[in-house]
C-alpha cells in the first residue's frame, strides 16, 4: 500500500490531500493544470518536502514531518517516469535503463537492462540513443528504467503527454499492460479524464489542491459529486433551479430558458448533468419518438468526427453537446447552422447541488 498525506502551500496552491493506492492497482490523479496533482506526486517521490505530511509504502515510512523522517529520493524504492521521460541523450538505451543500478557490477547492470528492454520489445534498440528512438520507444525505455530497481511503487507524471496522437493509442495500451502486471502500487497524474479512465483502476479528481471525489471511472461518470466533477468527466452541465414535478420527477427550470426533468430528488439551485452519448438529435417539428422526456430546441454549431462517432456542438440558452453515430448525422443532415431538437431521458439526468 502506498499512502500519501500532504499539506503545504506552494505559491497560490494550497494543497491538502490524502490518497491510498493498493498493491497491484493503479490510481490516476486527474485534474486541470495547477490543481496540485504533480505536486502530490513530487511529495511521494521525495522531490518536494511539504509543510506537513506522511508518505508510507508497505511497512516503510518515507516521510513523516512530525517525526523528522524524510528519505532522499534515491532511498525511496519508487520508479519515477517523468513527463518528458528525462533520458540521458549521450547514453544508449540500455545505459539509460541501467543507470539506477550503479551500485551493481557492470555485467549485472547490463543483464538487467537487456532483460527489461526485451520485455518491452526493444531488444534490437538497446544500442540506440534517445534521439534515434521514436516517442513510443522513448516512453518504453523510461518505463524500463523506472522498473530497473524493482521498485516498491511506480510514479508517472503525465506519461503520454509527450506523444503525438497517432503514437498515443498504442503507447496507452502498452502502458496499461505494464501498470497491471508490475504488481506494485502505481500512481499517475493526468489532465485527461478519458486517459485516466483507460489506464487506472480508480481515479481521484483534484481541484485547487483538494481531492474532491474518488471512485472507479464508471462511478465518477454515473454519480459526480459536483458540477466540477461532472464537467471534468465530460458531461454536459446545465444550471438551473429544481422543484418537484409530476409522476415523482424533479423539474429543473434552466438558467436562460428551457426545462428538463430528472429522476433525482434534489431541490433548489442545481447542476443538471447528462453525458453526450445519452443525447439524441431529432429534426425540428418531428413528432416525439421514444421515451425521452427532455427536449430542447438547439442550433448546431460544430460537427466533429471522433472515430466511428460524431460529437455535435449545440447552442441553446446554455451550450451542450451530443455524441451520435455517423449514420444518424447523415440521416438527419446535421450541419453547422441547422436547427435540431436534443432529446434524452429523465433517468439520464443527474442532479447535484450547485451554488
């Protein structure tokens, strides 16, 4: 178990966060820039000493400010993957991997490095320098180096951000395999919830130095604790005032106009959240189809193809977006400037208190 508890002030950031990572699992700390996610990672690695804090890994205490314990980074058995990978440009791939093993005889260092490079499919690139490697290959060398000392924990700072979009998909799949076979607690930070959801078993959402909600990716998406969490997970967020309606439903009168219904029982100022894939589009004036209770007249402002789906940006009194199939876009002639009706079910609308 990797347990981190840190409280410190760093410029405008007031960090007060605690996080546990179980052995053999991966937790992603996700949030916007400046939220404190990399700061917490640096505390765990020993690269930053907080004003108050405790870091424990298994039976070992790496940091306890109250007791004056603060192990140097090299004495903490953690593998660290930097955002830019921080490979030594003058060293070959195998030498980069072997670098943390300087206390071992050269033959053992080289054998361990080649063993890891073979595991990552880089046996034939062992003699290459970083400038001769692709982005994905550099990432794998950095991972191999992080695992060289057989760490008790693995820490990763936005491990995919240095890759281009085409390389990122394959690297993400490889990284997922590494994280779930390393057998140690793994903590990574990212600003991308979709990336966190694909890589991690659990996700902690951090905002302004506080971890505001933790859970599995599906739990966070299905039941966000706040409008911030809903927005960060990719949901549409519509603000308004909730009151009781017919048939046990809650009615939300939206700011700027329009009404939506929800099965949640919340009253007063709320954020009504719905995921784009729950929203369907119909032509204006069409008879209501299906059981969708919520219907808002919208203007199409953008159409973006994402894989085999299409994300449609919509303008209403409050902006929203729908994620639909290519076939439905063609069938409805969805184009920027066209009018449409956005529909979704009351049960798909989650409500959270909102000031």
